C-alpha cells in the first residue's frame, strides 16, 4: 500500500500555515467521512500540519447525487474551516469549487470533538475521473479575520501577521463519475383511467427516462386525496378521486441536468356509484362507434334520455344535446382531431375519447 505523503501537496498549492513550524497546534482535523471514505486521523499531522492521504481509496461521487460529508475537529481558538474539490482537474482549488465551509459569522465551536456536516453534490459540468479534495481548519493568531468565508485553500503568505496562522490541512482523492448528463423525458401511466368517486384508488407510475430525481404531480381539478405515504412529490403516487368528473393530470420531472413535463388532458374519468368498473369500461368501449370515424357515430342504448356534451381536449363545450334520443350522433361538421363525449345521466358521468378522421 502506498504511504501517505506528509508535506508534499504538488502539483497543488501549499497547504501549510504561517506560524505552524515548531508548534504543537491544537486546531486539528480528527476525522473525515465522505461517502465510502472514513479517515479517523485523530489529528496525527506532520510538522507542516499537512497530509495527503493518497493511500486511501477514493470515494465515488456521482454527478447530480448528494453525498453526505462529516468532519470532526479539535478546536481551541477562533477557527473556521473549508472544503474544496478540484472539479475541473486544473490542479487548483478555485472559489467556485468550495463545497463546504464556515460562513461570514459561522465560526467553529470550541471543543475536542466538534462535528460539522454538509452535503456534496457534484455539478454536471465537473470532469469525470480521479481528482483532489482539500479539507482545512484555520485559526488566526491575531484574531483579525472577521469573515469565516475568507478562509482560503492555500497558504496566502508566510508573514506572521497573515490570517492563515495555525491549523491543519488534509488532502484526499475522490473519483467523479458521469451520472445523469441528460435531462429527463417525462412519461407516466395509470393503473386505470376511470373509476368510482370515493372508491377507486388509482396508482400512477412514473415511466420517465434519464433518471429523474424530482417529481411534481398536478391534478385538475384538485379534488383528490393521496393514499398512504403518497404525495404530490413521490414518483408513484396512489390517488383517490373525491368528485365526479374528468381530470387532467400533469407530471413534471427533474434531475441535475434539467426538467421536463407532460400533460394528459381529460385522462381520468370518475363516476358516481351505480355502475361497476367492468360495466363502465364496456360503456366506454361500445357507446360511440366506430372510433375513429368520419364524424358519424353509432350510439348505444345506454345514452337514451341522457345529456350528451361534446368538448375539445381542453374541456371547452362545443355541443350539448339534452334528453338525447336516436341511434346516431352526427358531428361530421367538426374538424379532424380528438374530442370527448360526456354522457350525463343523473349523478352519473361517463366519458369517451373519440377521433374524427376525414
């Protein structure tokens, strides 16, 4: 196994401190944990108070995926900390590569075991492969540093009046993998597209591609109740519909690369009690036929005496026929395209999607 380097950060910048030589510095890094990496160094640093632990396996960090970071310090003075990852592999730790650290007034508490936690999410722009991570605790012996966010990844100068006076620096290897580089393409299905009010529970399944990490479901109208642990932000929610009518369903998905959405207008039809689901499905299949047609549809006997409403895909009413009688519905004057025919009979509401082709 390779031995840990003690004082040589090359090709990266100097990680030692202004006044560190010869001092038994009390501000130290005791342990670092990032993903699969755990190093309980116990503050065992060399004379320059710098170690590159190149003998430890590099944890895998996947783009767009949050990885937990935990660091324990020994703190005996006004100290802050910082963590950097060289995302662009240019052998430098740049300001926009700082992944955790003290804020302007966020100094570390005093104590022998002071633990901080953070979450590291590698941006989509990062280069893949092995690179360097730096962890630092810094104390200013003259206590002139008023901004904890001013802690730098490198020793700024060797002056005793500088602010990077005491502390410890540890470097580690990390391995960045590609993860998701494309935004998701939204898609979903439902376990059923019709049901009975306050009875049927419909499960929606996310079929989106490119590994979405976020979901947002919208139902119009919003007369629904999520079941069990489901919510509007779970990937496969179970939903009960609490009012008669037709429902439009929208799903928006996202990941680190972007977002996408899909809307299915009039996708779900909910009726009041009175028909079994099997009877209702038969009704949907045979009431208006042939489908598609040129606009002249045969009408089943279930529609006799009911109100028929023809709407466009956005739900706008185009034709209403009360107390319908007859065996045919002629809407051949309508343009080609998809429409809905709603059948209203008392407290019962049924709907069928039709297609006119000329």
